[in-house]
C-alpha cells in the first residue's frame, strides 16, 4: 500500500485570533490599570466613610495608589506610551488626589473642607491655563512637583485614614503626623507646580496684550529705509 502523506490540519479561526487578542491586550493593559485606579479610589472613598467597611476601603485605596506606579511601568515596558494614556493618567491622578482629600474630611478629626477647596481651585486654574496655552500652540511640560504632589497626597491619605479609623493604634501618633505632612505637603507642592504653569502663561498673556506697532514701523521704533 502506498504511503499516504498526512497534511497538517488547518489552523482554526480561534487559533489565528489568539496572537491578535494577546497583542490588543498588551496595548490596552496600561490604560486598563489606569482606569482601575479611578474605580478603586471612588469605591474606597465611599467605604471609608462607613466605619464598618473602613478597613476594606483603606485596602482598596492602597491598591489604587499602587496602580499609579504600575501603569507607567507597564506603558514603558510594553512600549505603549500614548497620548490617550497620558490623558487618562492625568485624569486618574486628579480624581485620586481630590478623593484623597475628600475621604478623610468626612471622618471625625479629618482635615477641614477648606483644604479640598484650595486644592480644587488650583486644579481649575491650571486646567484653564493649559487650555489657553494649548490654544496658542504652547505646551508646558509637567514637572517633578506634580508627581510629588500626587505621592504626598496619596500616602498622606493612607496614613491619615489609618489613624482616623484606628487601624494600628500603636502607630497612631506617627500616622497622624505623617498624614498631616502628606496632606499639607501635597497641597504646597500642588501650588508650586501650579506656579510653573502660571509663569509662562503670564508671559504669553503680556506678549499678546502688547500693542502692535503701526504699519511700516519696526518694533525698534523706526521706519524701514525706503528703496
């Protein structure tokens, strides 16, 4: 009997789609992690307001803070640093910081609501400045003070909430101090970074308001020589 040549079975559609699905997952993973930070911190803030679920909320808030480091690492590791990712990361940071100030203020002994108001005023001002600058083709790069702001507020929120919830009574004096340093230090850094946006905005606004020289007159104040 003649030998029969066996041909390999054709790959199924599911097999062909597996690499594509894996590639899409790698592309979206950093943004998914960033999006999880938004969900986690909002859920954590609500749980912390109820003492029966405060510890769970604190744990979720801690995980949310860790995602701020993880999404950037994944984006660089997978080569997925995108404009969308940068926008989502900025949004997640803003919501995280605002919630980190809001959640402890709802507990007895928490920071006054005025701290949150001061922070939000800075955020609204910087958002308006950045839109104005972008409309005139000027981009202001973020500074280290913005990251310091996020880190101080995040860890300050964790320490202060742990103190107010009585999670580790033996560490209470230190937790209260670290929480206060983190919250108020983060607020100071937020205004330092805000000034770094404001300074070029003032220069641009002044240059736009300067009167234009008459036609035919150079800015030096003299007319060009006639031919």
